[in-house]
């Protein structure tokens, strides 16, 4: 009985809703022009929000693809400048043994890439070093075989490896017999003990996993391990941090000499927060921009509805006269606006599906998770919520306006139209002013980012990138661990490459400009003051490197073929190196030392500063040494962490050279494949990828906002002209000139634009402060940008107002007066 009663009580509400929906559909079909304009406006606003939210969801909101991802945490070291994820072996082992709030604590790091040799074929694979706790922490077990055990993750343990699923399928044909077989990576034979499942998405992308074997000295003492853990059930983040604080205090008491002066207590944060934090500010900034675009779309649609409402005054008055209450009328109008918004959202989803692949292609890889960006159920749900809220937002003002009209006046000839115009005219003007102000915010933000990008493009990197092709190669392993073998390989390969038609110069360097280099400590032996353990970027290079890259030698000389083993050890340093460590005194002929056991290295040349750390930053101190004189320890370190790059300057297109370069180097060593070919122009573009992404996204949104704002100004002025047709005809009949009428109409639109620009300027002067970390060499209140955007908005508003103004001056006065 109670169930039947609930059904009866609910039925009228459902019937009313269905009735409102049917009536709304008929109403929208009767106004195809209005419906099309509103749908396009809403589709642009909601579609852009859906596309951006798909990225925000993938990066910031979607749970990590692991078992109970909310329990995963990252151990970080805190500094005054912010948290750092890197841990050394001593810290990791101490926390692993002392933390009681975690079930397991794993250390891992990307170990670069190396050559995997099978028979006479070499393949380039990426490697991750992981502790034995790694797979339990992430809640995954191998599909085949077994995970790493305690016997594997210790110094001197067996040489074993676990294959990633894609590599297993790609290179081993998904053969289960691979377990127990031997593969050779970086000249080391490894026994395959496991294969990971296809569903596993490693936190550090890798083809092969090998034991980390953390230690207390050597490479294990470096700050190169990421440490993640899984909280015990029922343990909160606050409790875990209390546990970490106690362990940190114990660590400091046991190892007081290790703690750095600027190091604050260690702590744990959620793993998702740790992964997302580098890109969160940029994504939130873009999300705020697309939110502004949606507000512009809402204001535009509300203006359309208000203009349309004036023609529905008699219809709504008739419904009120027949007994419809004010609440019933408001509900009907809001149902229509939500229906319109949902339809616009459906069209926006089509736009989003089309634009997401382009958005992903534009997004820097560092922004995106391994799982990729997709329009999934949460994105669809968010789009539906946005559509409903949007419909209520832009539909409320027209609904309230119509529900308040005077019934008697609404039934008079033209009464409804004039009354509706008086009631809602100020609302329409406020909405257009708001559109212009919001557009001002978007355009100023885009303008500041455009200026940043233009300034970065104009930065001189210190070398000539034109016509330079780079080929990256991994040299991990024992075959080229000594300078003699490495020099022979380079000499033979470069001789062959220089014989390729069109090649002007060729050389090898361990890392090209604009990419991260190896940091080493250097002692200045005979400078103006003795300096020990100064940090410098360190690169080795073959003779001809400075010529191949067109890096000027500002003093002294570059390397020569005579700088070989047995000759006096020499180095070329950068201008910043000379400034920082020699304080303006003569650096040529002075001596430095990298390793304590080595003799002094004589500085024979000073090279022009390069933008080693990125285009935004001041030059770093750099020292270059000849390959033939490179210390074996330095070779082992740099080949373990970095690729080497063969640089080829040629008069031919890069694509035409790649195959010939591969053939010539393969003839010297068929087991040394190249991993990546990239021109230096592409490297430079990659260095500006984040700025290009932010500039393009905001530029597109600002462009759409400008179109919508122009449409809003045009719509309001066109409606005003239509309402004032008889008035304008009378004025012209009484002698008003066309120029006066034209100025009057355009002045109305210009006045709205000026109000919007003023409000937008005030708002932008505060709002653009959030861009201070995204702009470079330009103020967030740059006068030129503000003035340029203001002039653009005024010009577009004048153009939008000119169209209905020209229509006004071309009125047939007699016909207008007869109507």
C-alpha cells in the first residue's frame, strides 16, 4: 500500500516534467535560428571544458592504476625550496627498517636505456632498477615466473631480470619458455625469472626490471632513488608522518654528519600528489581559463534567451491567465534552458572527442600519465553536471524576467515587446559588459604567454642549431668502458659519417645543449682562490665538436687530434665557468682537477656560454674534456645515466641522412643501435614545449571568447536596432543624418565595450598574478599587453556594432513608419 502511494505521489511530477520537455522541444524546433546559435555557443564552451577536464581527470583526479591506490605514499626530503623525492641508499635502508606505519617500502629509479643483444641483433630497451619490495608495494605479481626475492636484491646476488609485458610480446613472441633463458643487456648476461602482466603500468616506464641492490656507499649513496610505500590498513597520513618524524630524529642522531643544513624533516605525501604536483599549477591555470570561457558562453546564451523572451511575452501571459503560477512558469523556462544546455553538451562531447587527440599531441609528455587521456565515465558525469548547472545559470534571468511581467500590458499591441525590453534591457547590457570583461582576462593571459614564447624563441642558445642532426646511443656496458676502445669506435664511425655526401662536420658528445648533463665536483688548483668540490656540468667531446655545433671559442683553442692519452690533460671551459671560479682573471693556462687521484687538467680554451639548463635560465658553468683523456670512472658514470649523441651538420635534409648514418656506424659495430634521431631545432622546440602548450591553449580559448564576445555585442546592438526601428525612422524623417544615426548605434556598442574593458583591466591586474610562474621576461601587468588587448576588444566591438548600424541607416523610412 505504501509503495503504491509513493508511485501515485511521484506520478504527477513525472508527468509534468515530461510535459515540460515535450513543450520545450517543440519551442526549440519553432526557432531554428535561435536554437542553432545557442547550441553552437554552448557546444564551444562545454566542449572545451570537457576536453580540458579529460586531461585534468587523467593527471590529477583519476586513481592510480594499482591496488588500493589511496594507501600509496612517497617518502620525500623537505628543503626550503620544496620537497625532493630523491633518497640515497642509507636513508632508504634506515627508513625501511624503522618505519612501522607501512607494510612495505620500495626504492626504484630509472636506469636509462641500454642495448639488449640476442644473437646478432641488438635492440634498445629501457631499464628500471627496483628493490625487492617494489612489486608488493604496487600490488602486482608477475604473470609468469617469480618476483625479486631477498637473495636477488643484495650485493653479489644473481644477475636476473623481469621482462615488461610489451617487450615480452614484441621481442619474444609471448613465449612462456623465456623463463630461465639468458639475455644480454649492456654486455651483461641476465637470467629471465619473470614476465609482468599486461595490465601493469610501471611508475617508471621500463621494458626490463633489474634488482636495485641499494647500498650505503658508491652509487647507492647518491640522491637517485624514489621511495614509495604502502600504508598499513587503518593508518592515516598524519600517523605515518608522526612515524616518519620519529624515524628521522633517530636517523639524525645516528648519522649527524649526513644531514644537510637546509634539509627539513622527511615526510610522506600521497603518491598521486607527488606525481601530479609538477604539472598541477599549469593544469589548474588552464582549467580556470576554460572556466572563464564557459562563463562567456553562459552570458551569451542568457542574452539570446532574454532577447527571445521579449517575443514570448504574450505566450507566457496567456499561460499565466489560464492559471499557471509563477513557479510553474519558471520551472518550464528552466526546463527549456537545461534541455538546450544538455543538447549543447552532447554536441560539445562530439567536439571534445575530436579535439582530445589533438590536445594530447600538443601536451608535453611530462604532463600525461601512462594510462593516457580519455573521455571516460567520470568525464561524462562531470560534463552532465556542468550542462545542468550551465542551463540553470543562463536560464534563470530570462525565466524570472518573464514570470514578473504585467499581464494587462503583455496583451496590448507591442506592449509585451516594449515592456520586456525595459525590464531586461539592463540585464542584457550587464551580460555583454561581463562578456567583454571576461574576454579581456583571457586575452591578457594569452598575450602574456605569447610574449613569453616569443622572447624564448628569440633567446640565443649559444650555438647554431640549423642543419644539425643528433643521434642518441646508449653505451652502458664493458666494451666501451675504457677511453682507448671508445676513441677507436668514435674515430672509425666519424670517419665514415664524414664521407657521406652533404655532411660538413661530425662529432660525438655525451649530451647536447638544452639537455641535462652530468654534474661533477671540480677543484680549482691555481685560481685567485683555492676552490674545492665546486659543482660544474661535465661533458666529454671529440675534436671537431665545437665546429660541428658552431660554438665560438672566445679565448684559447678547442681540442685537437693531439689531445690524446699520454698528452697533457686539457679542458675547455665555458665563460660562466671562468667568471665564477676565476673571478675575472685569466683562466687560460690555469689548472683544475676532477678526481683526487688524477693530476691537474690545464685549461686551454674558453667556449661561449650555452643555454645548458634551459632557455629560461642563466648559463651554467661547464667543462669539456677530450674523449681520449676521459677518466674511466667518469665514463662509467656518464654512460650509466646518460646517452651519448652523435652530432652531424649537413646540407641535406635530416630524413635523408638517418639511414646512411645508421649503416655507417653499424659497419663499425653492429651491436650499437641508435635510439633516437632528432634535429637540434626539434630539441629547441622541445625545450619550449610547456610554454607552447600553455600559450596555444589559452590563445585558442581567448580566440573563442573573442568571437563569443563579438557575437554578444552584435546580438545586443542588432536587437536594440530592431526594437528602435520606428524611433530611428522618425529621427531620420526629422532630419537626422546617417552619420549621426551610425554614430549613435556604434556608440552604444562601444560604450558597453569600454565598460567591459575597464572592468576587465581591473580584474586582470589582480588575476594575472597567478601567471607569474608561467611568464618570463615580461610583467604580469605589462602595459603594452593590456593596451593591445583593450584596443583589440574595442576594434572588434566597433566592427560587431557596425553591421546592425549599417542596417539602421539603410531603413526604408516609409515602410518602417507604416509597420
